[in-house]
C-alpha cells in the first residue's frame, strides 16, 4: 500500500498519529503550508525543512498551466522538480476551477475553463485531473470534485454532491488503472511506492447530505477522506457544525483532511474535533500583507506604532525572525516595500502555525487538549 | 585608531590583506554587496553570513529618508537595527543625490534635493552627511563629495574637484569633532571603537586632475581612499585608465576603494591593479532581472531554452542554489513571477562574486593573479 496511518494517542475526539509516506513520516494533526506554483512564496526549500515542514500542498491547476505537467513528469515528479525531499499533497484542481466563477462551465463529463494567465480554454475531467496528478507525482492526490457554491439550496447541493460522487468513482477507476505510472525514479519496484488517492466529501451545508456523501464516498473506498466545500463564505459556526457532523461518519482508522482551513484558533479547534490534516493560504498570504500571528494575537506590522519598537515580533516565539529582528526593522522593510519583508514575515507565520500544531500534538499526547484550546481562544485579538 | 589595514601578500600591483574593524576582519580585495535600505534585497542576514559576506554597503541617502537616521541611532546604529553583526560601510549620499539629476541644486554650502519618495525638499552638507553617517554608525563612512557628471570639460571638472576638496576638509573637521558620538552600545570606552572616515578622489576623466585630487585629498589625511566619479557613463577603457593612473598616487599602506564597480571581469581586473575594496549593485540587481553570472558566462534564466534543463545554474559553483535547484526550476520561478526567483538568483550571483574574490585573494597569495585573469576574461559571453 501507498501510505500508512497510525493513531498513537487520543484525547476526546482528538488524535495524534503518524502518516507514513514514501517521502517521510508526517506527525498528525498536521498543517500543510501551501506552495501553489511549486514554491512556498519567498521561502527556500532548505528553510522550510529547518522550520520542520513535513508536507507541502501544491496546486494542480497552477502547475498544469505553468510549467506544465509534462515538464514536471520528465523531472521525475514535483519532488525532484522543486528539490523538496519531503512529502507533497496536490489538490485536484476542482477548487481552483470553482474559484474562476465566470470562466468555467460544468458538464457531466468535466469542466471547461479559461486560464487566468492568458484566457486560453482548457477541459478538466476526473480522468485528466488524476492523470495530471500522477504526472506531478505527489504522495497524496485528491479526487476531482465539484466544490458546491454557497449559498445553495438542497436540490442544488444534492445535484452537485451526486456529480462529485460519480466523479469520485471515475477518479478512483482511472487511478487504479494508472497508478503505476508515477514518475518517481524508483517507483514501481516494490509496489509500495505508489501514490495515495483521497476522496472528498461534499454536500453543501446540509448535514443529511454530508452524511450521505460521507457514506457513499467511503463505499468507493479511499485510504483517506477530505471534507471539501467549506470556507466558501459560510459563517464560521456553520463550518464547525458541518465538520463536526461529517467527522462522525468518517472511519477512525484513516486520515481525515479538512481542506482550506484556517486561522490559528481554527486549526486548534478542528484538531480537537478529530481532524488530522489541514491546509490554508492564510499564514503565507497574510504575511505578504504584513499581518503576523503571535502568541498575543494578530498584529499588522505596517502600523506606525512599531516604528521604534525594539522588541521581537513575538516574545514567546523562537523562530529565526523573532530571534534576530526587531518589530521596527520588520516595519521598515514592509514600509520600504522590500522583498525581505515578505520572506521574513512568511517565515514567522509558518513557524507560528507549525509550532501551534506541535503544541496541539503534545497536548493530545498529554491529554490536555481542551486546556490548550481555551488558552488559544483567550488570546487578545487586536 | 578605528580600522587597521595589513597587506599580507603582493603580486605585481595586486595585494591581499586584512582590514580589521570593530565588527570583524575583512579579507581584501573584497567585494561589498549593496544593501541600500538596510537589506540586501531578498536575502536574510544569516544567509549573507553563510555566504561569507564580511562587509555590506548601505546608502545614507535612502536610510536618511526612510526609516530616518534618528531611529537607527536609537537602536545603537545600523548593525543593531538590521541585526548584522559584521562590518558595514555607508556612502555619503553624494552619489545618490547626484543621480537625482533634475531634482538637485548644488551650492558651496551643500546640495538641495527632492526626495524620490515623496518630492519633499532636503538639504545635505558635508557636516549633515557626516552627522547622518555617525548616527547610522557604519564602520567605514565616506566624505561628502560631488560626483562630477560625464562628460565634463576641464574647467567644470576642476571646479567640481575643488568643491569636493573643500567638502572633504569640512567632512573631516566635522568628523573629528563628533566621532565619539557613534551610537554603538560599547563605543567610546576604549577609543578604539570609533568609525573611520575615507576620502574620495574626483577629477573627472582628466588624469592630471586625478593626480592633483589624490595628492590634495591625501594632504587632508584619511585612513583610506576611494576613487569616485567612475561608472558614470564613460567607456570601460577610460575607467581602467583613470583607475590605473589614480592608484599610483594613493598610499600603499592604506586601503584603496573603487566605488560602484563592476562586472565579474572588472572586479578581477581592478584587484590586479591594486584595488582593495569594491561595491556594485550589478550582481543583486541583475539577479532580480534573471541575469545570472556563471563560470561559463552570463545567462538569462528567462530564456525558453532552460525550460527543461535539469542541470544546475553553474556546474562549477557550490552555492546552495547550484547544489539544490535546476535551471528549469529557476526558469519556472522567474516566469511565474515568484519571489523565490529573486531570492535564489540573488543568492547565486552574490555567491559567484564572493567566490571570485576568494579566488582572486588565493591567486595573489600564490602569485598566479595574471593566469586567473586570463582565465576569467576568456570565459564565453553569450
């Protein structure tokens, strides 16, 4: 088999464990930084390793358009192309195509969309999305789904969920027939080196549809399950409600991945509900806009109040940014539009997220998860 | 005294030695990367240290405008402000103000100019430029000069040279009266911790004026001398001629700094003529435009021919970029407008320059400088 998942400790619904891949062991719950175009914007790969990143997420849609799947395949896959020795997960492109709004058209067969780069027309099907992901060679790849828009009425949510279920079956069929085509240099020798395809639960905000989607996705049988279709504009309480409801129908012995979430508070909260994997552009994107997460809340480094602040970004953070640089220097770099602002801010935010997840895992192992959550939620939010 | 300079080996006119500063020993000949706004664009300070950067150049004009000298002074100077433990040299602002063209007005007293940031009006004098540089606290600071424009007739070049000489005397006088105001935290305790002020030779492209400028600048007496007013549009052969002529009038026991030069070939050539210190934006600026220096010549990484090139940027380079990444990946990052392109390209170009200077020093020590120069000059230049 491709990946293995072991749960080592439980506390309430939360669990900590290990996801074993061909490119290393991932401790869960894990936060996956987003490296859209085969790079976490501004951060060299060796610094990501130093930060303790165990798995990155990269986007099939972007890589398909540029540099193109064929080029990556010839390099032996994304790991070799981007010189990243640890694990990678690719999304299927479904969510990105969904985000194009006016530029796409959905049929039973697949989705026609226009490139955000040059307006050229493209067609993704479950088969072509999996083919692309096999070419990219990530350790974990995702079924091609339709991300249901918000709001959607029940009829629309069911229709969309049914389409995603049919696409999930087609994704799996194509994967099973082609999974040995992974471009890893040593792939295929033992049969252990293939990729793993995860299924995605949809169903909009309707809890009964979520239950049905979960059960029928599990029938198709995947080595891991994602909860998709959230963070699409719904209120935060609704997200939590859907996650909690969906989780109870997902198998306890397989990894459970909540897509596109969230704030530091949310990644702690969802870990507590039993989520094992999460990803979000928030820490990296916010960093590039000067928004920094600290143990005392979020700060906007562009504010004039930091002009002469000799203190570190976060007194409780041991990252290389907080060890070396002052708030005043970071403020200066941001105000001057310096590239280094984006590099250092991204390093800090990622470090903060990864450190938060380290503490979550430790708390679960010690059975103190609830206390840690109260602590995180009680942080001031300026 | 502030700095000490020791020549350890000579070969022809070339020499290798050590410049001892309060912030470490600099092996010469040395190339100083440019960190205009208290940052070498895109590169964290710890990576600069790893590259072996021993001294950085930063720009008084830019720092005066943003974040302002007073803020840096309160931090104890640039070293503390930007968390850079090694040596720093600041220019006096003269060259930057000169570059503003239409926005400046020169009088005997000083220069009125408009900020390139917001158009606000400012006035620099030799006294205020030295005051600013004392506040910034670099190890080596520069006299305030007028960079003579090119072309300039003899009368104009003489007039400009005379002004620079009067400003040099005023710069020195102000410095001697205020040099103990250096904001370093431990400054003043032993008297060894003050800064060093270098004089600047001008005189346009006229070799007799250059001789006169050198002799009269030496009369004022500085611990080091710079050759200014070059790389202002003159042909490259002319630059070399002026450097060679000027060098013979500069004292052999003091460091000799050629400002704003040059290509990899030029830094080798000028080292051979007896220059000890150089700076240039070329490696860092070119990197941001995808122009990369290699042992086989300059390459433009944006070219389509690198799309599938699995080889390293430079087979003979051991920098972290060449060790880890392919040309195809670097080309992808550049084409996608990724920040990491600028970070990695800058790291490589700086590494190439620093490695070139390491080889120059080694060649001088072994007496093989001329052979090394032939080798550098015979590189293909695509």
